[in-house]
C-alpha cells in the first residue's frame, strides 16, 4: 500500500489545498476562482476533534492513497514517532510519504482560518482563507509538482 499524507496545522486549508491539486480537484495550470473551493471535501470543514486523524482524499494516478491530517504544532514529535514505529515493526517506509503542506501563506489565510474554525464566522472566515490561499497558490502548485515528480520517478 502506498500512502501519501499532506499535513498542516489544522487540516482544513493548506493540506486540503495540496491534496486537491494533487488529485485534480483543483487546477494545476491556473489559480482557481473562489467558487472552486466550495465543493472541495473538507476545505474549511475539519472538526477540531479530527486533529491527528488521517482523512482519506482519494487515489492518484500512480496508485498512491492521498490523505490529509492536521497536526497543530505536534508534527516535530508525531512524524518521527510514525517513522520510529514503522522501523520497530520492520515496515518499509518507501511506500509512505509525509509532506508538510505549510507553505508560506498570506497572513489573511490564518486570520480567516481562526475566524472560521474558532470564532464560528464561517462566511467571512472562509472568504478570507480562500483569498489568502489563492494569493499563495503558486507555492502550492510548486510543492505538489515536486511531490508528483518524486512519485513519478518512483513509479518508473
């Protein structure tokens, strides 16, 4: 089984954006319009009690199962713990790819995420996150492009 996990702080914006680009739910040749974010599974919808739980997004063209996960600030502990556990179990890590989806964001993305997820101001907060994600979209495209190139090289 090949597993790709995009992880970020809350699992509601950047990891969802990367996974959505990866799985062609969002375009890879242009910046999407604001309306293209509404149908995305889990965009700005991750419940706080789902933090630390991998959420399946789909399977890519190389046969990798793509997941998202929100780790808050625990990624420095959780990622090595996962690797240590796999080593202890004698599992090959070649079929597990963990990708930090926290690209440099426009500050409005974080403000919008806080407004939406913590304050419950969904409409305003979601619009701010989408605006910020769209401003940073070329960085997401670059990250996902590098991940897909890595997978393509492993595939052949």
